[in-house]
C-alpha cells in the first residue's frame, strides 16, 4: 500500500511547479518579444540608409557624367532627351550619360521601405539632394525625411 502512494505522487507535477514554469516562460517572453518587434523596424531603417546612399551616389555619378543634377529622379533610370536641362537649369550633356545609374529588378527607383513606394522620394533638383518621403520618426527620434 505504501509503494502505491509513492508512485502516485511521482507521476505528475504539482500546481506550484506548473505555476513556476509558467512564470519563467512569461518572464522570458517579456524579455524576448520587444527585441523581436524592434528588429523589423531596425531592418527597415538599415534598408532606408542603404537606399539613400545608393540614390545619392547615383545622383553624383549623373552629375559627373552630364554636367548637372538630374531635373527629375527618373533621369537616373532613363536617358534624358537632347536639349534637356538639369536641376540647376544648365543644359545636360546627354552624350555623357552612362546610365542607368541604379539597377533594380523592375528598372524603377528603389522603394522607400517606409512608404513602400518608389515615387515618394523627396528630391531637390537644384541641389541633387534626395530624402525619404516618410512622415514617420526613427528609433533615435529623427524624422526619416531628414536623413
């Protein structure tokens, strides 16, 4: 009879043991979940920095080849017509065009990771400066549109 009681007690977990396991799992979840949620945003920010770097390099290369900044960011992908003026109003040397200056799968500008559009880049033709068209704020508190 005594051996039956010992076996019954060792077959399962007590309520306290189950509660301790649940609390440990909850604490681990509270630590891990916020880090996982922030990883997606950090990845988008890294993609935005990379896209801005590519766009700015392409604009500088266009300026070096054609004598002025493009009057529209689309000129990075397709050769401007003869007689076209650049962002500063100077006639472009379209014979120097070595584009397309960006290579993307769909032959368009890269998509802004936060607006998910290739047409929302904020481009100032007179200075050749490009920024994100997003109105959101980065993790560090800066607006993406100021990067």
